[in-house]
């Protein structure tokens, strides 16, 4: 079989590394080289919408580029212009997430209040609270120095203060008057949501103090107040502890002061779902999922600051960031205004999300 027979039979040779010959007849067409091949199989619109990957260069590659730049300087002289690459768009905005005061952390056991199912009003409330409680520079530096001294376990003064606090706490087994959180606001149910009258709507975690296991105002009121009244009326002088002391014991067990980081993360998820929800029982809308991802990202970032060699959680952090990125891309296509509001609350730069 000779070459002419192959060309007549419609043979086509495709080589990605070199030129390509195509023939539908016995005539040989013009070869297609790499640049033309790339233009045929790529769309400018698609390539402009996709975010370029970050290329990690090796040390040898950087050294070769430096030697090449030195040769170009000698060759071109004054006409030499270094190659500049556009700076990457930052993925976060300055100041971080606006909802950071809402999150409960080991250093912030009294998080700010929220407005259920209203992200805009929650952000306004946090902004007004930040302006009203903004401290001076001198007083803030002094308070930070005192806080660092009190948190240092090696400080002997701190050890004495801690022992005294433990003794005082054991001596005073009385339930504080503000142990029960205030009653939250009633959430309006939209007409489109057909909810039976006997259905109990979920109670949002609006005001503090907060407790583990997602306990709401009615649950805490039943455990600490109503049960104490029943116990006082039915059982008297049968136990060494009074009903008030027993309520204080239950409060200390359920309080977030004795909770783990995992329990604090679960509490933050419940509260952030109350903020981003559009209606009762809303646990899967795009905004709610983005809020839950933001809570997970903050928890993993706080963990990696102390454990920098934890490769497994570092990989998990990247996976959660990618999930939030995909959900933000979907939300940008569906509702642009809601996308901008969610990005402001989560601390994400909208320009870094390309559709």
C-alpha cells in the first residue's frame, strides 16, 4: 500500500506534538501547527470565565528565568523590559468576614446577637455595635497586655487568681438571674409555605447565653426554672443540694464554657443557618450552605494556626473552600444581589468568583 492509496482512502494523521495533515481526498492540505490547533480547540469566552491555576515553579526554573533575564539585559540594553504578570485577585476582602462576631470561639464565649432570617439587619446590628464599642488605642493595648498576662499558665499570679476563682465558684452555687436567654423574636411564616397549625416552628438561637446541643430558650427555661419549681413543690429536704443549686449544676454542664471546639462549631452552624435562612425549615438553600462552609473554614483555619503540620486538615480545608467557591458561582448566576450580600457577610471578594 503506497501513500496515494492511503490518501484516497481518507486517511488522516493527527499528531498533537507536531503539524497535522488532513485529507478528505487525494490532495494534501496545509499543515496545522500548535497555535492554530489551540485556537481551533479553545473558546476565548470559556477561557476568560475560568480562573487560571496557580503554577508552582521549582528552584531550577526560577534560576533559569533569572539567567535568561540577565542575558536579555546584556543583549537588548536600554530597550530591555522585564516580563510582568498580572497580580492575582485576592480571594478575601480586607477586614475578614462581617459575621465573625457572631461565631462562638474559646476566646469569645459571648457572641453577638442576630436577627433571624434577615442578613441585612444582622449586618447593620453588628456594624452599630462595633462603632459603639470601639476602644481607644492606649486602653486596648493595656487590656491586651493584661489579658495576655492572665491567660499565661506559667504566670504564678495567674495560678493564684485561678485558684481563687475556683473556690469562689464552688462557694457560690446559685443560679444567675441572666442564665436563661431572652425569648427570641417570632419569625413570620410566608404564605407559600403550607405549615399545619399543630406544627412547632424551630426556635432561633438569637440571644445569649448559649448552651450545647442546640438548646433554645424554651428548653433552658424548662430545665432551669420550671423543673426547679416542680422539684421544690414535690421533693423537700431529701437531698443535700437545694433546687437552685441543682439548676446551677445543670447550667454548668450544658453551658458552652465547658464545651469542646466541635460543639462550638455545631452551635455556630445552627446560628448561621438562622441568619441566612429565608423561611422556617430552610437548611439547604445556597446562602445557608455557603454560611455553613464559612463556619467550617474558620474552624479549620483556627486549628491550622496551632497545628501547622496537620496535612490532613489542610487538605480538608482546601476541599471546603472549593465547595464554597462552586456554590458562590451558582449563586452568582442565579441571584447577583444576594451573591454580593453573601460575599460581604462571608468575607469573600466577589471579583475572585468567575462564572
